[in-house]
């Protein structure tokens, strides 16, 4: 009887140590694999007055311009983003002029000057540099977008467009490249992931 108790105690101790090692390994691995691990969004304008746009995608065939936008590419075109982010030397190395490939330069991509910042982290607007530059106080060394020469207060995109960016990122940054491959591997079933 005494040997069984000792065996069970030893087994329980060994299992406890193994589970602690696995937990510690999982936690450290998750930290090393996570992108944009913490919120970089500070002093953001409240977007709750805008209705949530469910099902936003990066580029839907056709266009809602000039009267309305139907996707993120419409906002990039209508908001003047293409003015600086195109050509042989686009600002920040980010060319948004070709909707078939420009999403791949945003989603999961590190910022040009700070690889610890991710341009668009699907599902996490507060950890995405793009959302922060559009609607919040950007991290040091980055400008409010669209850039207007550092005028204070900054001139921002209309609130409906900034809210659409938030919803698009929160809902997984959906979109497809020119080969039909999804930019983001996040798939949702009900489109109800955005809540602001």
C-alpha cells in the first residue's frame, strides 16, 4: 500500500512537472510567434457612432466610387492614399496602386522602418499600424494618414471610412490576390466579429 502511494505521488509529481514545462514552452512559443503582441493604438477617435459594416473585403469587383465605397480599395483610391503610395518609390515602400497585389503588402507585413510593427494584423485593429495611423495617435516616427505635412490637428479620412478600415481588420482583413488566394487565413462563419 505504501509503495502504491509513493508511486502515485511520484507519478503525479512527474505529470505536474511535465505539464508545467509544456505550459511554459507553449507560452514562450506563442510570445515568440505572435505579431504585434500589444496594442499600439493610443488616443483613438471614437468610432461607435458609425454602423458596423459587415463583410468588408479588400477588393470587390467593380467600384462604389465616386458616390459610395464598397471595399477597402475604394477608400484607398478615394482617400488619396494612391497619391503617395504608388510608382517607383512609393512612401514607406508600400505601393497600393494594383489591387491584385497591394493587399499582400499590407496584411501580415512588417512596417518598412520598424519590423516590430505590423501594417495590418487580421482580427486586431488596435495592433495594426494602418488603423493606428488612420484613427489614433501613431507610434513615434510615424505620421497620421493621410499625411498632410504635419498640420495640427491632422486632417483625417471621413469617420465612416476609418470605421470601415476598423471593421475590415477586425473581421479578418478579407481579400484575395490576383491568383485568387486569400490574403488572410482567418475565416469567420458569421461576420459578427467587429464590435466597437
